[in-house]
């Protein structure tokens, strides 16, 4: 199974802001259901992400003007990305290894398309495992096989 089997993903999970935007703008859009903000360059390619953790870390030592810094100064640049032709199981393993629950889905130009969640992947993988279990049980029981 590939990421494309998840499409279309809910568009409301994808929030994109410019890398020159103030961090407070990213903080304002992080809410229930929005755990990361895609930060894009002027050519709309992904430059990084900002998570609730990034915001909290910055605010914890915020003094004066540092509270209004550009989002690019605190964003995570080493981002795990996925493409529509990536395998679900491969992405799940990479997410699990890095302890990540959300990954930007990007096109060939690195433009964000959607946010893939661990829940999205696990639902499909669980359904696939259940189907395989039913087929195996039917095979063992001799149903439909002659």
C-alpha cells in the first residue's frame, strides 16, 4: 500500500505560512487537530515545520523582542517528508523510529499537499491486516478454494 491510498486527506489539517512570518502567527493556528504548521519559502517549497513544542521552547525563554521573532528562527529544518508513491509501512517505520506523529506530504517540487498522521496510516494498515487474516482463515478452512 502507498500513501496515495490515503488521498484525499482532510485539507483543514494543512496550515502553511511564510518563513518570514512571526512565530506568533504559527502559535495562533496551532490548536486541536493542528499539531504542525508547514513553513514555506517564497517559491512555496517546504522550508521546515513548526510544532507546539517549538513554540513552547521559544516562549519558555522569551524576553522582549524574541517573542516576535520570525518563524524561520525556531522551525525544525530536518523534516521527515513523504510523497504519494511512498509505502505506508515504510513511512510508518520511519515515523515510529523518529517518534513523529505527523508528516508533511509534498509534491515533486516539495510543495506541501497535506499532513499525514500516524492515525491515517495505522487505520489503513490495520484494515489490511484484518483482510489478510480473513483470507488466511478462509484458506485454512477451505472456503472458496477448490
